[in-house]
C-alpha cells in the first residue's frame, strides 16, 4: 500500500493540470462540444499526462543528489529512497512507450511528432539545459507552449496569433516565477551553496528575475487584451436580441471577450503576490490549488470564456 502511494507521488498527478492547455484550440475555435474532436483532445490530454509523468521521473533520477539538499524536494520518493531507481526507470519506460503508442494510434501523426519533440526537449532539460541560465527558463516555457500546440494538432483547429503570443508570454512568466521562488527559497538555506542545488540559479539575481517577471506579465496582459479586442467569437450563437435592446451598437456585441480581461489582470496580480510574498511560484499548480481567490478567478475566467464564445452572439 505504501509503495503504491509512493508511485502515485512519483507520477505527480497534480501537475497534469498543465495539460489542460490542449483544450485551448477547440475552446476558442468554438468546437469544444464537437464530440468527434473532443474525444481526440481528451485522448491527447491522457497521452500528455502519461508523458509528463515519465519526464518527471527522468528528471527526478537526474536530480537525486541535488534534491537531497533541497528543503522540500528531499522528500520526493527517489530522493528519500522510498522507491528504487530501477523501478522508477521501469515505470517511466512503461508510461512513455504506452503514451507514445496511444498518441500515434488514436490521435494524429502531427500530434505524435509534437510528443516526440516534447520528450526530447524534456530529456535535454534534465540532462544539461536546466543548468544553463536563460535556456532553462526558455525550455520550461516551451513545455507549456508545446501543450497548446499539441491541442491544435490533435484537433485540427488553430488559435489566433494573438492568443498564441499570450500563451508564450504567460509560459515565460510562469517559468520566471518558478525560478524566482526557487532562488528565494534556496537563498534562505544556511551552509548550502546555491549552485549545488541548481547551477543556473547561481547566474540569476533577484533584480534580474524581477525585470523578467515584469516584462512577461506585461506582455501577457497586452497580448491577451489585443486578442479579446480583435477576436470574433464563434459558437452556437443563440442570440440575446430578446433581452438586449436594438440600440446597443453592433460593436458591443462583438467585443464581449474584453470582459475577461478583468479576471486575467487580477489573476496575474494575485500570482505575482504569491511569488513575492509567499514564495510559492516554484510549483504553479500548488499555487493554484492553495490560493482560493486565484482558483476562483481562474474558474470565473473559464466560465466567462465558454459562456461568451458559445452562448452570446457576435
């Protein structure tokens, strides 16, 4: 029973929430409730979840020694010797091979290629890129972006260039927040050199990461605002002419997505607060589930987006 629990911990199912990014393409293209397309994207989500768990295990294997110096990561199954390395390798292989097979057989060839790129990139990150300053941030961000791209190739529908730029900026913002929180946390550990835990952290300063965070938070806001202004929502278009009077300009009908800027701004500000006051940006999914106002804001944003795209006319 204990072994099973530790295996679940090794797989990090909580981090599968990142793979929900695969639903972005069909959500914003108005195809979320198309059964045939939705089924493929759900399979894509399962495949990415299996692959991400495999890469987490590989990363933990490479980081065993450094994780034992970390105040929190030292309790991970491999660092804490709860699971043998041989068993971890076997589990990673099963999840990786099984996920790749399912992706190739039940999704699309282009999706399969994206998953291969994801695996190679994560392996290179675990092997040496995590030790290269700036490159480590870019690779972390690339992982999020590939998830969005995987959803596009699995469904055959694509997001607008403005939403893509938003995803890139948000990915970079989350990656910088992760490094910012790690640096703050590691700096507080006495008698431990920063480079012994993560070499790339020794090449960052608090001020530099502050600039990065400000830059990408701002670009996320700007690109998302442009997306909501320029995008023309498509969906069921049930129409609200019965409720809304005729004198409301057509312009107002077409810009409903701009309402969602408010929760996005609050979410960014709240996340920055968590990074700087609680130093919790190291694990975005942990921040999301532990911060009720932030989680409520994300849920509100999702409800607004679906409601506007699928139930409000252009």
